[in-house]
């Protein structure tokens, strides 16, 4: 596992990005403060996402419920381009 760039995590040849989450959060008028204090999301979960680390599918489900959105509005899979040898 390597951190590729902000909010993106790479496992082998696939990458998951939380970039859609930050856009959805803003579009819904929510903030990390409201997620933590109104909805009980842990600050550790937010920190993991900011660092591009993995979160559970249960947390993805929580975000979809809170933000009234689809999974694609929280995470996105970015295929890794094959390296040329």
C-alpha cells in the first residue's frame, strides 16, 4: 500500500479516491464538524480519509445515509495505468 496523493490510496494495481466525498460534502452544505458533532462520525475516520487511508464499507454506508447520496458520490475507483516496461 502506498499513498499516491492527497485523499487517494493505492493497493496493488487499483486506487480508491475520496475526492467525490469532499465535493458531495460541500454540495450538501455539511462539514467535517457537523459529521463529527451532529452525526457521530469519529474524527479518526475523517483523518483517515484526509490521509487517503482505508475506511470500512459500514462508514461508506453511513456517509451515503447522512448525505443522501450514492456510493459513487463518496468514493471512486481509479484504475492504475499499466506501467510500460
